[in-house]
């Protein structure tokens, strides 16, 4: 009996040992499978990081005091990857005499352009840089365009002459129906039309080549075009920039709030998908303001269903920005 009990105990111990080893092998297999499944995702993230690192900085054209973006690729890049919204201020090529829908260039806030420059994601230029530095290619393009204009002028002149003939023939046909009128003057005018007709160049329709509507510069002028940040940096601009920088680091989208009586409109996401939740008012930490100003801001925020946010950068950059919300609750 004792031998049978010892044998049974050894058998149970071996069974338990094998069971534990099988469980360890299963756990190891699952762990390897999960690691294999995670590899593609990590590789994708690594490729995205490398792609972002290889992205060339956008070119911000400084026109006076207005930072502008002209290239559509730059507009898409700063909005999708950098959260920069800006404002379209250009007219559309097909609808130039309206201001309901606007196009390029995209005008940036001063704080947006400065943040892009400080983070190394943009370079400032005084004008649009040329994509082609070869003068010979520019001469060939100019000659080709001149020939195209001449061909277009001749074609439009021929069509205008044919249209003039059709008009005279239609008038002559109407006079033929009326027996009281004679068509002899019109016949003479029609016969001499080819020699006397002239199509002025000022009436010619010209197609604008907006796809490459950027000025060309010689290679030695590129250094001269490089622009430095020449705008004044007073205390107010520094306060606005520190507030903008802190809000962007938190992931908010920001636009101008001039029509709301504030400095910035703060969105939780892209303005095309979300309404603004806050009206940011940048106030220096030690400034003094009358209580009536805060009452006006609170009442305005209540009317537009937004919260007024007083933003005051601390004296040291390490302490960040102090935010104070104001909401209208009625008179007591």
C-alpha cells in the first residue's frame, strides 16, 4: 500500500510538472505571437516618424507684416500635421469678383508663423522662391509662352472676323425681307470687311497660368530673399505668443477672435468639425483692468455661448500660463 501511494504521488507530480510546462509553452507562444503582431504597427509608426523628419520646412512668404503660405502642399501640411489653421485671403481664379469663397494665399497669425519658425518647421522668405534656377529654361518657357500668345491672338482674331460676318449677313437677311430697305451698303461693307477689320490686342482673352504663378529669381538672389523676423516683439506680442504656444502644446486649434472681442478662438479640434468653446483674452500677469471690462467680456461670452478665458503667462516660462474662466451668471 505504501509503495502504491508513493507511485501515485510521483505520477501526480509528473502530471503537474508536464501541465505547468505546457502552460509555460502556451504563454510563450502567445507572447511571441503578440510581439509579431505588434511589429507591423511599430514599423508603421517608425516610418511615419522618419517621414515627418524628412519633411522639408514650409516656406512662409513675409509680405510687409503678413506671413503668407502660397503652396497648396504647405497649406495641407500645416493643417493636418501642425494644427495651423490660418485664413484664406486670396481670390479664386474662376470667381475673382466675390468674397464668399476665398483661396490662396493663406495668411497666418504672427504667432503661428513665429511658432513654425522657432520649431524649425518653416523658413521665412521675402518673396516666392523659384523652383527652377536655370536661366536657359526660363528663356525657353518665355519664348514658348510668347508663341502661344501669338497663336491665341491669331485664332481669336479669325473667330472675331467670322462673328462679324455672321452679324452682317443676319442684318442683310432682315433687310432683304423688308422691301423698303436696301442692302447695298451692307454688301459693300461685307465685301471690304476682310481688309478693313482689325482685332485689337487689348480685347484678347488671356489664360492665366496660375499653376506656376511665382516669380523667378537668380541663384545669387536666394540669399538676399532669406528674411529674418523683423516684426517688433513688444510685451503684448510676447504675451500673445506664450499663450498661443501653450495652447498649441495642449492640442487645441486656434484662430483669431477679433470679431468676438478677444485674442483667440479655442477649438477642441479642427474648426471644420467643432465649434469654439473658449474666447481667449491675453492679459499680462500684473496688469490692472476695471471690473466693467470683465463684465462686458462675460456678457459677450454668454451671448455667443462661449466661455471667456483670461490667459496670463507667469513671470518665468517654467511656470507656464495661468488660465481664469469667466461666465455670466446675472446681476445679484
